[in-house]
C-alpha cells in the first residue's frame, strides 16, 4: 500500500466543519484525536451494530464521539468517560454544535477503571477504547462484561505507532499493546480483526 493510497483511504469520508473544529481544539489542548479513517470506521461499526448504548473511554474534545453518534440509532445514548473535565466541556459544546440533544450523551468525569465497574453488565452494544495504553487490558476485560453477545469492541492505537510488528520494539507501551492485541485474537470470547486505519483499530465482536 503506497502512502498516496493510504492518504486517499484516510480522507475517503470527509469531515465537516464541526469535526474539523473538534480536531483543531484537540491539537490545541495536546491531544491526538482519532484519524478521519478511524472515525469513519467507528461510525460504520456503530451503524452496522444498530447501536443504541455505547461506551466511549476517552472523551477528548468530541471527535470520536461525534463519529459514533452519527452511526448510532436516533434514540441511542453515548456514555463517554474522561478524567479531564475541561476536555469534556469542549466535547459537550461540540456535541451540541453537531446537532445532538443533551439526552443523547451521558458525560462522566473520572478515571475509567473507577467508572466502568459501576456500569451495567451485558447491556451495551459497543465499547470504544482510546485511553492510556497501560489500561487497555483492563478496559478490554471490562468491555467483555459490559457488552451483550454480538456487541462490538473497538480499540484505538492498536498498531503502537507502527511498532507492533517490530520484535525489537520492547518499550512498555508497545509490549502492553502487543499483549492485548494477541490476547483478544487468541480468546474464544472474541471474533477479531485489526484494521490498519489511523493509529490502528482493533475490532472484535463479543461471542
């Protein structure tokens, strides 16, 4: 795959001014939002699963949240978790500018591993993880509990900055992500695929 082809694929679904604004704001506060291609994939997955209840771990400034909401059912609710209240304030404004009523989002400020145990078992259609790589394993375990059978897991950053396939890359983040990707692939609880879009999107269906 050439760089030109990859660039075309990433821009295949254009982002509107709302998502572009959210992306700019993310850069201003030092965040890396999901790539456009990954956002389009999230919208597709949410739509394919006819998602009504979605958990997002890592609100950021609302880039991925808008993509998810645009794929969800019109009555769907996005539960989005982030430790940074200021980022969530921005995301809340972005959701409004994108045309979503406040009732479409449940914004929870807090550390994901503290919040996730309070969410109900087996009632969510999709879980999207875009958080600290050190917490990916715990987040995947939580997703296994939260998702209904047939529910969708999506995990951003699964290519570890391009290092995932390099056996010489032994830094903690790469090793952690490599172990999570391998565990999902080898688990009987998941049907998985690794999509090479953006920073890598690990996707899996809960059996």
